C-alpha cells in the first residue's frame, strides 16, 4: 500500500447524519519512535505492546451542513467543552482532508473520555487520535459500503498516524510494528501492522503497571523532542540501533528469552532519554523519583531473580513490565517499596490488550 491508495474514489453513497463510538487503548513502545520526517514518517521502526485498561472512548456525532472553507467541530472531554483541544484536531483534519474529502461537509461533535485521569501525565494522544480516526472511518465505511475490514483498519491506522505517530499502533493488538523493517514483511512507515511472527508464551498476558511519578504537563512536548533529532549528533547511530534492537527482539519473542528482552527494553528506554539529554537544546524529563524507582527495580531483580523491568515514555512516569506468573510477588514489591515514589501514591495496573472496539451508541 502506498499513500495514494488511501485517497478514495468519488463517493457514490450518502449519509445525512449519525454517530459512531469507538474505544481505543493506549500502547507502550518497546523499541521507541523518536525522530520523524515530513508527513509523520518515522525515522526508525518501533514496536509496542497494546494496552488494555488505559483507553479513550470517543463518540463522534455528525450532521450534514453547507460545504464551507473551514472545518466545523466542537470537542468535549468528560462533558466539558474543551476549546484548547481544537488546534490539535484542526491540524489533524488538515493533514487528513485529502484522504477523507467529506470532512468539510459535516459539523462534528467529538465527545471523548479517558479511563485514566486526564492529568495523569499518560499520553492520551495515542488512544485519543486512534479512537477519532476509527470514528471517521466508520463514516467513510457508510459512504463506501464495499470497503473490507482489512482496508478499514489499515486506513484508520494511516489516519491515526497523521494525528499522532504512536496512535497508529493503538488499533489492534497485542504487538504492533510501525515503520519499515527489513526482516518484517508487510511493515510500513505509513501504518501499524500486527507483529507477524511467533511469540513465546512467556510474553502472553504481560503486565504493565504504570507508576505515576509526575502528573504535571511536560515541559517539552514529544513533537518538539522529535524535531530535535534532525540535527542530533547521535541520530544516525540511534536509528540504526532501533533497527538492530527490533531484529534482536524477533529472536527474543521466538525463544522466550526474558533476560534478553529486559536488556533491550531497558536500554531503549534509557537511550530515548539519552537522546533528549544530548539534543540541542537539551532537556530532562525524568524526575528524581524516576531514578529512585529504576534503582529499586534493579536491586529487587538482583535479589529475587524475578523478571521485572522498566520502560519510559516521553515523561517521568515509569512503566513496570513483568510476566503474568510473577505478578503476585511483583505487586507486593510495588505496594511496599515503590508506591512512596508515586505522586499521591497513584499507579495504574494494566496489561497487554487486543486493540480498539466499536461500541453501541
Ligand atoms: C516516546 O506519537 O506522541 O512515546 O507523532 O509528534 O504525536 P507525535 O509523537 P508521539 O511520540 C511518542 C514517542 C514515545 C515513543 C513511542 O511511543 O514510540
């Protein structure tokens, strides 16, 4: 599939008004996307676990209006009007207009809610943009009734990417690859695809407990951070490393080697933050408690031999990853040793999930 394949033929069906509702999960990258080219093309391939509990639910209502030059929409978060969300959605609509030519023919009401607190510092752009992209595809499906499910999901991921890169990995589960990789047939810079190879039982039902270290607004947005990879002294080595780490993970997923999994995942997390610290201008998103938690995890792993590890996204929160069969001891450790480092003692228990769901209205 190439970019022109997502531009539709003139629509033959019509729809006056309606509404669609989708719930879409967040995801956590194992090999990180950090650095992008024009049109939201990633500088390197990434792979993520789709999550289950952390989700955005979006109800999109639409009604035909006179076609005009601008987009017409309102946004609500948990019932409250959110005009500060509008610029991001306006940018999204501009980027996808060529692929959804009906956008200016309707007035939209976007009603969205998150299963996690909005101010938790958890990226809601992945779940939010993928839920919105799916609602928009449900409209297109009415206009092109013969569209098949595979194309529906592929185009939804293609659109979600134009909203927020990592959002294209939030439609399906449980392991999603985004970005072209030599050894992964079908992988694409344009949309996320299901990881196509064997995955050992050790990685089924993997847990992700998210420790909320800092719920505040980030000082540097991901978009700014990605752009700082353009003149970054270590960019080329980093992009190559991401390709290598994804190659290594193919063997790890097959063999079930959790120790090697831990080495790759933790190195990816620290490399992501090392890229931030070595950008110009440089910045640090980790907080003192992020480091306290990492050291505690390393100590606990050494003492117990349990397969606990961490990863980070572009913020201070720590994602603790571990297999299902060690959950009891690890939850006990989190409760006794790590909760003290979380803001207001807050953390979220999540695990691998299987993607977005359409909900009845
Ligand atoms: C560190 O997808 O939020 O979480 O494309 O600019 O919206 P934009 O960036 P975004 O970047 C996420 C970066 C990351 C790593 C990852 O999820 O792969």
